[in-house]
């Protein structure tokens, strides 16, 4: 797959599209099509050290593990352990001058939402200290239509205070509030498409998102967005369609 010079400058790609391959093979394949790679730090792409990244001159970001962590957990040992996982990711990220993407966590019962919000605030305070110590930025990502997760709609943005915001366009569209999120400045972008029903991570243009509005915001920000599609063949398709806007 060949990507033109303009595309290499404009778009990064997540290893999510090659999650079924070992990380070394995924990195080798993606290194040929982009200058920025976001490592989905789970499964076969789990990073125990920065070693797999050090041989590349590419820019990196790291999407921290989310399936076994919860920085809003009411169970304090789990919250602390989740923050420790983020801290380990920050330490690795510091070696390759990368930022990290963090999910805001969730609550188990509707009645516990307020307590979970306070736990999230504690975790953000902890991460902010680590971020300053290691000079590693962290971006908190909005969630899709997953029951009991925090930060699903723009009205919840105050939960993250002054933290940097990662706008996942597909998640926002699934929640039918993309226009609302686009009104707020983002420091990181995930681009993928869907039809507003499932978090399907389709190629740009294969769903119902108006990416002209999205790219207006991206261009104003000057940020290189991350293509986060499920299939590798959809990476080039997405880039071509975004470049045509």
C-alpha cells in the first residue's frame, strides 16, 4: 500500500487494524505507510518495555490498556492499580517522546456514579503529577454507548477538568453528539466511521459521519489525527477519502 507525501504528514495509524498480528509485524507493516503510529497497548500489542519501538524513527502515542483497568473504580485498590498501569505506560512513553490515551473509567451501579466521578478526579490528580514528572502528556478519551462509562457526552467534559481531551469521532457519533464535542478543543483525535448504532470502526466514508466538519476542526488544531479502523485495508481507503475533502 502506497501513501503519498501529504498523507504521511497528516495521518497517524493505530495498530488496532493489525491487532491479530504480533506487535513486531504490525509495526513493520505500519511503518511503511505512516510516520506516526499509535500502539494499542493490549493483547498481542502489550508493551512491557519501550524496546519494540526504539528501532523506529517514527512518532508514537500509546493507547493504554482499558479492558482490565478502571481509573474511576470505587474499589480503591483497583483504582490505584489502574493508575499504576497508566504510570507504567507513561514510563515507556517517556522513552519514545510519546503521549498516552486514557479511558475515563466506569461505575458498576447507577447509584454510584457520583462516587465514581470523584474517583476519576483522584486518578486525574495522580496522573497529572506523573505527567509533569515524566514530561508525558495524557489525553482522556470520550466513550461510546457503553453502559456505565463516564464521558460519553459533551456535558460530562467538566469531569476531566483541565486535562487534555482526546476526541474519538466514532464514539461521539455513536452517542449522537459529535457536533457538540466538535465545539470543544481536542488535543488528540481518533478517526473511524459508523452508522450511529455500533462502534464498528469502519473506514471513513463507510458510515454516516460528516467528516468535512471533523476535518475542519482537525485542520484548525494542527494536530495529526489517528486513523483507528478495524481492518488494515481500510487505512488507505480512509486516507484517500479524507484527502479528497
